[in-house]
C-alpha cells in the first residue's frame, strides 16, 4: 500500500461511530446560510437565555434567543435600508466579548453583508491596514477604542460608524454604574468627536423602518448560497503580514456540521452552559462557541477579557459551566488559581483546547483537578478552523486526534510527497471547511492552496493507527548542527517542572552550531535555577535539544488569545544582542 493510500484508507474511521464517514460525500446540509441557522435557533429556543456578559465584579446583562433575533433583524434593516449597503459589502465589527457582539455579527450576516472580525487590541497601524485591505464601508466599534478610530478614520474608506458599549443591554441601574466606573474610575472610555450613531439608535431606526414598511428580513439573505463569502477572518500576523481568509457560509456551516458529528451526542440541546473566555473575533471561539453552541440552544457566558485570569472567577461561581474552550495558557492559568483548584466546576463535561499545543502536564493536572478531560483539537483560521479533533472518551495525550469527518489530512515532505506513518513533515488538509482563498491576494493564496490542499506550515506526524501529532511550526524550527529541534518538545519538557508557569524556546544564532537553543521561563514559584532547568532537560532530551541558556522573565509576550509569541521573544532577544554589541 502506498503512503497516499494508507492515509486515504482512514485507519481512524472506526472512532467516528457507525453512521459517520471519513471521506466522501457529505450528508445533505440542513442550512444554506448562517442567517438561516441562527434564525431557526431563535425560533426553536425563543425564551431561553442565549448570552450573558459577566463582568469581573459579577455585574451582568443577558439576552434571550428571541431578543437576539429581534435586535439583529432590526440592525440588518438599518444596514440595508437606512445606510444603503448591498449584498457583499464589508462591515467590520471591533469589540471584545459582550452582548452587542452577537447582535452585530448576526445583523451583518442577515443583511447579506460580509463580516470582518477586527481585534479590538489592534494598534492604529493594524486597524488601518485591515480596514483598507478589506474595503470596509461600515464599522461597529466599542466606545473604548473610539480615540484610535478617530486617528485612522480619515485614512480609510469607512463611511459609517456605529458605537456601542460594554454595558449594552444591561439593566438601566447596572448600566449607569458600570459606565461611570469605566469612564471616570478606570478611564477606559476616551473622549472623541466621531460622527457616529449608537447601536441603540441604529436598532431603533431599523426597527421603526421594519414596522413601517413591513420588511421581511429574510429577503436579504434567502438568496445567499453556501459558496457566498460570509467572513473575512484575518490571520493573527504572528508569522507574517496579516491576511484575510475568505470563509464562505458553506465553509463555516460545514465545520459546524463536522463538529456536531463528533461532539453532538455529548451536547444536551437547550441545556448546556458554555464559557466563552476566548475572544469571539478569534475563529475558534467564533465557530465553536458562538455558532455551534448557539445552534444547540446553549447559554453562552461571555467574559470580556480573561486576563488577569481572576476575571473568570465570577463566571465559574455564578453559572453552571459545562463546556469551555481555551488555549494551553488559559487552562494553565486556571490551574494556578486556588479558587479554581479548591472549588473546581461541578458541571464541567469537556474542555476544548486549540490554538497552540496542549502540554501533557496541563492536561493531566486538569483531569486530576476537574475530573473531566481536555479534548485537544487542531485547526487554522484558513480551515474555519477545525481540521482534527480528539474523540471524546478516546482522548490521547500529546495528540491533536483524528481528521474531522469528510476531511483528508496528509503529512508531506518538502516536495509535497506523502511520507510514511511516523515520519515528520508538513500537515496538509482538504475538505469542505477550507477557505476560498486570501482576500485580494492571489500570490499568497497560490502558496497556501495547491490542488485544493491547504498547506498549513505546521510540522506533524501520523501514527500507524491514524492519530496525528503536532511537532511544531516550520518557521519556529531550530537547526542545531544539522539536527532539527522543535520548540514545543523542549517547552513541554520544561513544563513538567512544577515551579514553571510557562516558557518560550527559540533558536539564537551561534557560530559553532548554527543555532543554539535558548529558553525563556516564567516561574509560578521561586527556588528554581537555570542549572536546575538544564539538568532536568538533560534527563528527557537528546543533548542537542537541551537549552544552552535559560533566562527567567516576569512574563512572555502573547497574542490576545494567549498564544506565546516566539517571534516577539526573538525580537526582544535580538534587540538585546544588538544593544550589547553596540556597547
């Protein structure tokens, strides 16, 4: 059997269950578009609580499914019949997790427009790049970031601005208090002179027009097909210039359907409570937390920011959290909190991990504390995002699991030739969730999509029984005297030291070996020396993988979702080196 045939034989297929197919034609889809899905969910779950924003002090606001549907309908009317936007026009949404976010997102999609998710922590330069690259015509933005927008707006093609607040749809008394705290105590709401309407005004205008003219909002989206673009999801820019992945309604719905096939039997319709600490503008939380759990009638508890991690405590205290998604650093941070370890969540079914490699030590500690597993998966912005998953009940440590249904995954060498099981190579994937391409960027699209295959840039292996393992990013690989060193492996070894909170391992130029392995470590408790770390690594790693140097830092640079930015670590170190040479 050739290597291609071995992969295509799907040795993992028995883990899907009797009615699931590894490769082949998908079942007839239930929905043609995301608006059709969210409208059906609202009709089914009407009075159920859909969203709660939970502040660190316990202040909260809620929306039911029916309210979310009514408000997003009115916003869709405002976009189409007041602002005059057309099908396919790009509307950007820039805010943290809050009640206004799903209303704005669903309203944009119901209007037949293309959603552009924007990180609210972007700098002015990053905002300007994304707005112009996407050709954004209308922006919905949190008032906390109005000053940044004011500076960049003249340099963009944005014609309309809609402002909202973190307290949107909180009760009047709570909203007054929260707004006062944010504006006068925290100084989080800046002064501005933007020509903008509020989200409340936009919805009131849209609602009035909808009633006066008897507008059926479905007319905006009934003609939308699965091949139509729904979302421009920009890559994080951690490995280069941020690019807009063009995801269709079909891409996103296919991924929802794939997720449902693998975890649906573990979800009680209308009864789950999911904690959304990851930002919804990130594709993982967008697809899984927002869309997938909304379709199941779940109660979604939104945490505007999980940093510091204590911001999540009231959510765990006040709500019966049964699901959570996160990255390794989030789970690790929770496990370092006494309030979490002494009183772990009683209703937790499964934690879902993605974004970065899940450290084995974190997974083991989580199961010991919580009593339920972390199921690690794998995906990219470009794949909507899920490519692989660990079947619940069959989790495997240090594995990203098996391909999602109707997804082909292979490991290939530098020439694109499929390698044998156990051999490392680049992970490539093909399936209905793979993006259309990068927005207005045919050159980068051609580099990443080849004959329908998504070249991920990640190095992995596949075992004989069809389980996949991440080795590392190709660009992060360290070459020591001709030997490949993968930072994930070294970081995982360091993570097994109980005093270590987290680490970042990079390659530093070396005259003798080409590159040398350096580790930058954050401790959760003192008493560990650099020699201790090196000594420990020598017991677990080949000599060329052992860090030549260990440096202790107070914190590591991270993305908003908690990924450690090795690129930034390298930049800091190189800057230090440059300064040293100049001196």
